[in-house]
C-alpha cells in the first residue's frame, strides 16, 4: 500500500500536479473515471472510506487547484472533473503506461495472474469490510 501511494503521488507530480496526497490522486481519478457528477457518499463507497470529512477536505483542495468542480443535485453536493483535471488524468495515464506498464511487459508479467491476484485482493478487502461490521455488532 505504501509503495502504491508513493507511486501515485510521484506519477501525478510527473503529470504536472506536484504536492497532491495519495487520497487526492485517488479521488481525482475516481471522479474522472467512475463517479462523474457523483456525491461524496458515492466516492466514500467506491474508495471504501468512512471519513467523509477527509474526502470533503481533499475535494476542496482539488477544487482550489481547478481539477474538480462542485455542483448541486437537489440538496446533494456533486463533484465533477474539470477539463484541466481530465487533462492531468490523461497525462497520469500516459506516465503510468511509460513507466509502470512498460516495466511489467519487460519483466514478462503474467497479466492473467495479475488479474487473478486483483480479484483475490478485492475479495479480501470485502472480507475485511464484513469482519469490521461484524466486530461492531458482535
């Protein structure tokens, strides 16, 4: 997890946005790719985070940089990526392709095995989530 977070922050710096935290990087990508015009609750669910205050603070920092914009849907605050934010995400993806994916190809990575491991990690995260809920009610 720490290596991934360090990678995400440095890759985003290379994409032109230095000084973001790993949470801010993940939120920007989530808004750009998965939760367009979503709410803070949508983002919390997607990233499996309970502390909406951290999400709100990070989104304010992203908005101050012009990467995301807030809107309204009824009484709910929505978040969407700006053209500048989308451009930064595209550069991040290009940097990831050049630096990480190329290295995996050179290492002759087994993509089917990586996909299997990703599914296992997803299942493991779900198990931890379920156990955390059980610990509260037990």
